């Protein structure tokens, strides 16, 4: 027997056996889409009623990595097929979501939301009319530490990185779900979804494409702050970076026509991606004044603490 089979078998015997049958125990076999369907048949069936386990996820990542190592270009159809299934499992909430509940688990998220990554996120949105500032992200960190926002993380041995959504915030349930645990992507996802949490806890009513435009601009500000030499990934990234540079340069103001144009460009490409034009999200429908009052109280405490730290009143 070859090493890959043994390694797979320690994680999931059914996946290992079906891989062995399909590839004839060949470590160098390049997977096809049909291979994926065959090898994952048992997983696909069980995922209708149960979560993908961490070991199953690790096994799928292992066999996909072996195929990439054999021939990355020819493995593309198989990876696309795996992505197809992962997105189905994500939408069905089958990617083994585990709550982060302890101080040890939640503190790194709160600490990240108070560091330099969000220090330059200072702008008023032309779409939602929300003003974003670093203290807002610190307040989100407090909401997370206080368990007012529940954080769920996908535990699938790295398989969730194939999901189209790096993260997700469900405003009616106050649930923040983190799928992509790759460190760099996870940082940017935290800023993006924290922006949605700010929108929710300010109880605004706005259109989805404006909410998303704000989140992508804040994410781009964080990316330019943390990774200034990062390449633009797609049209949304490109347009968001233009707007983000204006935020960093402090030219993102209402009277600046270039800022208004840059913002509209982000809205346009975000709308094209998500196709949510006309979808209004009413964040006040379930939390009402209670959420807004709690959020404003947190901001006040943070502001007072900051003034004291700076020697003020």
C-alpha cells in the first residue's frame, strides 16, 4: 500500500477505500470531477443529515493536495467539483460550525478589532449614511466578548477555505460565521463582517448593495494597511481599493465628487456580484432600541476610556 492511502485511512476509511478503488492506489493520480463524485459518494450522502467532520474535511483536503502536486493545471475540474459540494454544504450549514465561547477563543478577535488594521477606517458612507470609525470596531469586539454576537467557526480541517463565503453575519440571529481560517483571509473577513455588525447594531435600514459596498471598502482599507503590496483579486477588489485609498488619504468626504464616484463604482460592481439591488435590510426589525442603546453605551465607555488614557477628562 502507498503512503497516501494509509494517511487517508487514518482520517476516513470510506474515503480512503473509494480513493484506492478509483485511482488503483496511485499517489500520482490526477483527480477528475468524476473521481470526486465517486470518492465522496458516502460523504455527499451523509451530508444531507449530518455535518462534515473535521477528519472528513482533512481527508478531502489531503487528496486534493495530492492531485495538485501531481498536476495542478489538470486538477482544476476536480477542485471546481469539490468547491461545488463545499458551497452546497455551506448553504446547508453542514460545515461543522462550532461556537467560540471562552475568553481564550474570543479575545484574539476582539484584540484584532482594536489594532492598527482598522485604525484608518474612518468614513461616512454615501449609501447607508453610517459613519465608521475605529471605536466602532472596538465596540464590535466588546459585543463579541460579551457574547451579544455569537461567533461560529467551521472546523473541517481546512476544507471550508473552498467556500465562496469567507465569512457570514446573520443579523437576525446575531451570528458571525467564519469559514476561511487562512490567517490573511481571516483578518480581512473579520473587518468585513464587523462592518456588517456595526450596521446591524446601529439599527439602520438600508439596501444590501450599500451595506456590502461599505464592508468591502472597510475591508480594502484594512488590506492596504496590513498588506500594501497585495494584488487586486477581482473587479470588486479593484474598485474597493480606489475608494479605500481615498479613505486612507482622508479625502473620502461628501463634498468630494471623486469620492462619490468611487463609492458608486463599488456599489455597481458589488451589485453585479450579489444581484441584490432593491433588497432592503431593516436592522431595527428584531433588535430595536435595545441593540442601539447597548451599542451607543459601549461606544461611550470606549470614548471615555480613551480620553482617560490620553490624559483628558
